[in-house]
C-alpha cells in the first residue's frame, strides 16, 4: 500500500502525524509530546514517515492544530474543528456529537447526517473542562494521570467539587483532604466537575446521538464514564481517538471538497 495523504496535528501538548492510503486506511502514525520547536519536530516526524511508511510521492500534507502554520510543506492548513469532524464521521457515517477533549481547550461539535458541522462551542479561555484541569488537580493529589484515573474508578462515592475553575477546585481539594475525604472520592468528584463543564458546552450546541469523545483526554475511562452520567447517555470512544485530528487532516488531503467518509472504518467502542 502507498501513502496517499498525510495529516499533521500540531497541538498544544502533543504533535501527531497520520499517513493514509487512497482508501482512507491508516498506514502509519506517530505521536510525541509537543516541542517548542514545532517546525523542526514536524519536519523530523514527516521524515520518519517517509522512511518507515514509504515516500508517498505527491501525497499532500495537510496541517491542523495550534501550530499548523509552522508545518513546512503543508499544502493546506485546516481548523481542528473540521479535522476532528472528518475523523469521527469517517467512522460513524451519520449525525453525531463530537466532544474534542484537548490539553488546552475543549470543543463540542454537532454533525449533521452528511458530516457537515452544524454548530460548535469551544472553551479556550480557562483550563476548566480540559486536560490541563486534570493534570493540575492530579498533581495536587500527588498522582500521575494514570493513577488519578484509577483512583476515580475505584471510588465508592464522589466528593462534591462545586467549581470547575482550577484554582478554586484546588482550594476545595485542600478543604476535603483536611476533613479526611478519601483521595478516590476527590478524584471522582474532580472528574465529575470536568464532565459538568463539558456537558454544559454540549447542551449549547444540542446533543445528537451518538456522542463520541476524541483527543487525548478521551482515553480516560473515568472521564468518559463521568460524561456518560452527566449527559445521561453513553459516550463512545472512536478508533484512534488521540490521532483523529491528524487522521481528519489526511482525509481532507484525500478529498478536500467532501465532509463525508472515504469509507466507514468501524463503529466506535462504547464506554
């Protein structure tokens, strides 16, 4: 198989590259923590793609993410909204709601039956509802993100965290810890607080089932379960959830004019 299109998602916390063949099948991918030197990092990953997946002569490179203007050789630069919509729709093939849970912002997209974005809402003014909220609060509890997720999963009940502001949530955590509240309950409460913020965005755009979560934060089972409870319906995990921005960018490279799928690549997994 030959590389037909390459997508680069230069995000705030990670940089992703995905190479697809002409049928939309993922042939090669790479994900790394974002470097301050975005142009150099993207160039190095594109060189790795050419070396390991084949040169893909003439394959268009499409860039998305915060650093998309720094991706050298890109023939197009497209918003994350478009790319995540394309990536999810390639799997669903119909109307849905996409929760793009990133490190520095969260977006909720409402897709119509043809895959077009009908409406969206975005939280990019504070850490509430983002991966950064989880990173800061997990660190305050002395936990890695993996241990934080496990603690929330093991909780027998949720502590009440009323604020989705990271600073105020930290203050609530200090009070709860001083009262002897189990760390597991606090972890579960923090996941639920984040879910409330994301659910509020989802209700702004109008929820069209199924609901799918993309981005790195979507890999957290505790986050998806909290969102499912808050939205009162399952939140699914699409294939390649953390790569969907790059995959969607590559799909744009394959067919710039259509929001529809190149092929339906399988149903999303439930929570």
